[in-house]
């Protein structure tokens, strides 16, 4: 049973393709989506695989011990046992949409925020979100997205669609919480984005949000050139779907006690040298600390790493704060 759970936030820096395989529709290679909502997601297995590959590279470079990686993620051969670290699927929290004013807005909806609030409530220690989830079609009181402001009628334009919105204290509270807890305070380049996020989050209806995440992802045509003819090779034109830059996702990092006896923990960072009241909890905390300290702040997830896709910045919320890790900032290829 998991003893600790903490949110792992993923800020998409370059378009991300967590693929679901080929498809017979217009898009040949679509992204992964939840079956019942069609919201984009990243499967937990893919997320864990990407992170394990990073830690394997850290072990080869001598930054962590190979035994620590095996205890955390589990061995692939030999004396098999479960790893002490797990993840939930990465769920979409905010989705960027083009706006007539303010360049773009981040959209979300009550269903997404309610689920996010529930997920945070099961973290240990519990991370408090907000008391009340804002209603649909609300913006922050100081929103810069409004294109028409006539008395009580305020309108914004997202893509080619016009929405009548209401400035709302609850929406402003949500925007401030996300800005303060998701975007890194120690990265100077995020100062502008923290200010923008506090003003330019829009809570849409559940249906409108689903329409945007279905229809406003990036779809890119890819080709292969015949080196002899200098033209597109026969049958080598396809379309790939990407989650756009500035999307915000979150997963829960889950840790358990180690599934080995004490002799295999000796010499690792998980060894406990003094008596503790709850050994299982202490081990789970050590695994979480290992993840937070050695997972680089910039990682790569999904396909097409060689053309710069899938670069994300990660943050682990630690007791209401953010741990940015002490690992290198080098992008790790999946």
C-alpha cells in the first residue's frame, strides 16, 4: 500500500506527443486520451518509463547508485521484486487556447478542477487546494482577455468562439493558487508567466472544454523525402497530433516501503541508521526524496525527442512548496 503521494506537475515546453498508436481517422498518429472524457493524458507506464530511463542514465554517470535505482523502480531481470515508486496517469489541468486579446488563455472546467481537488486531498500530507470550485464561464477579476466590457456584459473570444463571462473571486483564487504552486518561483523567466496565469485562466463549461481539447491540439504533417528524387517518398506523408506548448498536466507520485530485506538496503540512501516510530513511512519518504532530489528539472517525455519534442519542466509539490531537484538540467531523451 502506498504510504506517500505527492503531485508531480508537468509544464509542456515544446509540443508533446504521447502516442496511442496508429489510427484510421484524419490524424494518423493521435495522442493518448481518456476513454470516457476524451481529455488528453499521458499513461502512467509511459511516464514511469521516461523517468526510469533518466535515472538509469544518472546511475551510469555515477550521480546515483544502480542499487538505488533498482530498489526504486524494480529490477528487470534476476531477483525480481516490485519497485517502491509508482505514478498515476498524467491528467490535463490547463490547456492553452488562442485568444483575440492577451494572445492566449489557459482554459479548464469545473470537472477538471473538482478531480484535481480530489486528487490533492489524497496526498500525504494533504495539500489544500481551494474551498470552492468556480462556476463555468468565469474569469479572474483583473482578466486581460475581455474584448467587450459593457456593464454586466463581458465577452472574450477564444479561437473563433465568443463567450460571455463573469469576473469571479473563486476563479481568481484558483488562478493564484495554480500560479503560486505550479510555476517555479526560482526560475526568472517564469515571472511573466506567473503574472499572466493569475489573470488569464478561464473556467469554461465541461462540454466547451472537451471541444477545445479535442479540436485545438496541434496536428503536424510529417514527410519523408526520397533522397534520389528529392520529392516525398511514396506513402511517406502522415499526420501527428501533439499536446501544445504551455499545457499543464499533473500526476501523483506514489511511494511505498522497499520490497527487500534490510541487507539489500545497506550502503544506499534508503538505509535507516537509527530507530524510527514508523519504518515503513520513513522508507516511503526516503524514496520520495530520492525522486525529488535527482529527477532533473527539465525532462523529455514521449516521441520525436530528436526533433525537440516533448520537453517538459517538472515540479514536485513538497508540503505546499515546490522541489525543483538537484539533478542536472540536461534534457533526457526518451
